[in-house]
C-alpha cells in the first residue's frame, strides 16, 4: 500500500510513518521541513498552506492509495494567518490531491477539544462542537471538508484525538515537564488545585489505529483516546512514584481556567468499528518517556 503522510516530521506524523514503514507499507512523507526517516519511499518538501500544493504533489507522485493528514499549524492566537492557510486551505488542497491521485482513503487527524468545554459525559462523537480557539475552529472546518469529500468514492476517516503523549513528545507539554523535573528531583508545580482531569493517548496507539483504518477504511468521526482520564495532581503523583523521585508537589497559586473540568472521553465507537484497543496506559507512557530522557543524558 502506498501512503502519503503529511506532517511527517511532527510528533504524531513521525510515529505514524515509523509504524507504517515497519508494517511494510510504501510511505511518502510530506512536510515543510527536511524529512529524515529511514525506510521512506520518497519525501516531498512543501508548504501545504499554498493554493498550488495539490498540483505540486501530483507532479511529484502519480498515484497513492491513501493520504494520512497529520500536518497542522498549532497556535491559539486568533490572528495568526498560518492557522487558516495550513489547516483550512491545506486540508482543502490535500483532499484535492486525493482526488487527483485517485486515493481511496483519507485519514484526517482532528482534536476532541473542538467541542469546547464538555457539557455531558462521557464525551462521544455526537457532542456538540463549540471551538474556543482559531486552531480548534480550523480543525472543525477541516472535518466538514472531509465529510463533504467523502460523500463520493473517497472514504474519509476523522480521528479526534485527546492529548497525545509518548516517545518523542515535545518538551514543553505538561507530562514532559513533570517527567524531567521528577528525574531531577525538582518540585512539580500545579495550577489551581490540580483537579482538571485530562485524557491522554499514546502516539503508539494512534499509529496502530491509523494502520487499521488504512487496512479497513471506514468513513465517519471517531474519538481516539485513552481508557481513563486523570487529574493533574494524580499525574504528578504517578510521575514521582513511577520514576522513583523525591520531588514535591507545589501549588503555584495561579488559577486553572479549566479547574474541575473532566475530559472523560468515550472510545466505544472506535472500539466497535475500528477495532481500536489502546495498549499503552499512562503508567507505561511515563516509564517510556523517563527512559528516553535518561538516555539523552547519557
């Protein structure tokens, strides 16, 4: 199977590309930065936020079986034009590429937080959408484009992710910060009372469900999440325990705007139709990330 992956240098895109290559698929990577992934069939360096990108891709390759669209500009600013260009125009151009290249499957990585603040729990795919940032509004726009395009011969699968974690995650995410500080026995600081409950999904599980969607295309929206949510204070306690740290938990005295919000997310639909079965719980992700940072130090 020949698969084009956008955002292949990113945290999620790289994990997906590595996994699909391991599974013997022919992978073409597309990114605006240089791509260095062992086993790639081809890499295309271009900015998806340009009106001519569909033609550029068609010039580089004459066909593909599927497109995995993981590229996105992530910025919560209301006035950053990259959000509209990359996430809206870019998604439109990639869907045009799917038509030109006669791809049968289009997998779009979206975000559960496009719903805004959860109004009923657990959050399922029928929860109303009320994006609170330009970024999340752009992801919802992309979902609508995929839904429209998949009304024909193209199978459009929308995967709404919770908070991605795991090997290779950015250093500025809360889990990365907690792990690094725990390894250094430094205090872990929390906003508010630490009661916000977040749902985390490991990129290794995301990569597996993407492969399953490629092998068994299924149009629709699916939540891709961990099995349980966890409060920030409990996350800090687990990092300390699992990593054998002497760190203390401190409260910064700064309010958390999402104090008490619970991201309890249902994965029942993905389990039933996509055979989604997350294998990496939060404890495993903490342990693996800790080993990764230790290896960096040596």
